[in-house]
C-alpha cells in the first residue's frame, strides 16, 4: 500500500519505499549500497493486449494520430529515430510496421529507458550494475517477449509447450540469478558467456549488457538502447508537461 499510494508511484514506474528508494530513481539517492541486476524484455510493454487499451495502431494514419494525442508537435521528432533504426521510409509505413513502432516506443518509455537510467544512477554512485535484455520467447519461435515473459526462466519452470532451447536457457538464467543473489555477481554457467558489468562512464556510455537472444543463447553487448533513451531523456528535459506525457505514454498507453 505504501508503494502504490505514493504520489511518485507513476514516475518511471518504480515504487518509492523510503528504504531503498527515497525519490524517483532518475534522481534518487540510494540508501542501500548494493549491486543491481536490472533489464527488460524486447517487447516489454503492457500496451499490446486488450486489458490495456488503446490497442496498438493498425496503420500509419492511426500511428501518427496516436502519437500526436500524446506528444503534439513533438510526435514526428520522437518517431523519427525508430523509423531510421528500422530503415523504414516515413511515407511507406506498413500496417505491421505501425504496430511494431508504437510498441517499441512504449517499451522504451515504459521499461527499457527507465531501467537504463536507474542503472546509470547506480553506476554514478560506484555501485556494480548488471543489465540484461531477453529476446527469447519460450513458446513461440521468433516472437517477442512481453512484460513478465522472463519469469518462467528466472524461476526455472518453462511450460511443457516450450521450445527445446527453453530448458537450457532456464537453467542458465537460474544460475546467473542465483549466483547474483548469493554473491552480488551473476556468475556464468559452463559454456555460457561472462556477464559484463554495465559501467557507463559519464559522456562515454558503454551501457554493456547480456542479451538473451532469440536463439536461446546469450551474448555480451553494449549500448543498451542508448540512442533511443537519450532521445527520450532530451524530450523529458524540456519540462514538466513533457515528463508527464512521457510517463502517460509508457504506462497508460
């Protein structure tokens, strides 16, 4: 109750518990100096289902209208980096592109970028940080991973309908997570890559993370959605109205 009734509950979608976090994570002083393991899924949004309306736009016209309803005259500027990243001509946005673009934007606003900013905050306090992204859908090959899609792997209980790679990945994820809980370092199981520390130096972000790929393996990478998140950060810095629009889009879309 204390978390969900906080006046700051909606800001970055993290609870203020006055134990670990005393303020919004982007500006928080961290009372408990502990390592942090944090990350998100490649389609980490609650906006993809009928329980979180409105539904994703069905075409380019609906995409532009939806974004304008949140961001007004800034809408096209915010969309542009996503079009560029996907090599999409702004005048030829297909129906499936419209949905994917909208979900990717809501993912970054609601999960990926707040996670990145919290990781940077911990790093600025010289605390060890380990980031991840999960791209492996345990039951549908080639599909993305929605919000909460990592839980079966973390608890090492993939469903009976899982793809063959799910069992090995679940065992590896369980090993990484449990060793982190025990020692503060997510140790790599045999034949799996070492998990790099995040360590994003000021003005030269490496933003390193472990990517659990769509093939069911893992790879150390860097620049965890850096370009998109820096764009959103610049937008939020314009003022309180922009911060609120960002929050609404990320968590209420």
